[in-house]
C-alpha cells in the first residue's frame, strides 16, 4: 500500500479510478449474485452460468447491466473512501502503536475501520441497485432516478438506509479480510524485480484477498439483499431486519448453505475484482509518484 507521503486526494482519486474499472469489468456477475441470493427455497437456477443464460434468454442481454448506474455512481466515492480511509486509518494506528510498518493485525484493524466508514456512502446506492436487479421489481421502476423517487415518496427518505447494519457488517468483514491478507500474501511472494512483476504480485495478492474477504462476508451480503427487498408494512416487523437474527432465520429455514447463495458469482467478481482494484490503485499512485510528486 502507499507510503505515508501520499496525499489524501491522490489515494482518493486512485481508489475512485480503481473502483470504476472493477465495476465496469465484472458487473453482470453482481446481477447474477443478487438473483441467486433473493431466491427462497429451491432455486430455478442451476448455478452461475445457468443463471446468466436464463437472464439473457428470458430478459435480454441488457438486463445484465440493469441497475449499473447506482454502482457506477457509488464506486467512485465508495472505492475512493475504501482506499483513502484505509490509508488514513493505517497512518493513525501505526502512529498510535509506534509502528513504522503495518503488521497483519494492524492491517485487519485498519481494514475494519475503513469498511465501517465506507458503509455510510454505500447503502443508498446499494438499495437502489438491489431493487433494480430484483426480477420481482422489474415493472416497478423505470430506471435509477425513478427508483430513488418512488422509494422516498412511498417509504420515506430514511428507507434509503434500510439494511445499513447488514451492509456495515459486510464491509467491515470484507475489508478486514481483504486488507488483512494482501500484505501477508505479498510478503510471501518472490520480490518483484520489474513493473510487470510488481503488477503480477499485486494481482495475486488482491485476488486472494478478495476471495478471502468474500468468503467471510457473503452471509451478511445475503442478509443485506433480503433486508433491502423485504416489503415494509406499517405496524409489522419485517421478516428480515437485523443482521444476526436474519442470519439465524435463514439458516434455520433454508439451511446453513443458504447463507452462501450467490457465492460463486460473487467470488468470481470480487476475487479477480480485488486484484483489479489493487493493480489499478497502485498504478495510479505510481503515476503520481513518478510524474507529479
């Protein structure tokens, strides 16, 4: 990760560029992941590629990109905040504990704090994205801004933060796993002797970190998807509301494996996606160090 002499605006910009690059590359897998997570009981999809095929056959290829505007709008501040806050928290914790370099434990702590901070930006965009991806909502919303308008009008402005707690846990856990592991992985790899070698090391470390973070966070992602699509009826407590009770409800009613619905498309996106994030982020920082600093 960048050293302490990299200004906050640079890490913010690098994170924004990295995030947009990742979402444009792998968004269809996110649509598949959401569809699989929202299936209760026996799924109509026989795996990731069957889901992709059925969406294209029944709804058209463009459906794989429905709801992409919220994540594109979200990715710049989300990923920017992820990396910039991770860098800022890293400096804070290293200074507090008198460490010149981050340890795996400090990286885990730093990543958790960054994930918590990131959640405040993410939730409204995630809610709109999930609503647009859900096949049951296909006829309700005519795009992103129609969805935003109708959620505020019919459910109130605070409904944009439905699922905040589950989203927070998802990001805390994913960031802790991701940032906590990439330093250790890069330290175990053969030191790079060229720019290409350094890029390969970052791709490997980021991919492994992304896979690990995804494994840890998927149950909270399933809960988040359920919470954000659950109907809100005045005077009734939603079936899926708080993260941990919802985890137990899903596991009890559908079995433990239901907590990993959509894991394959999610890990296919966020594994390589984690690698793409790290490579692009460090490349942008490298341009700053070479030509501007």
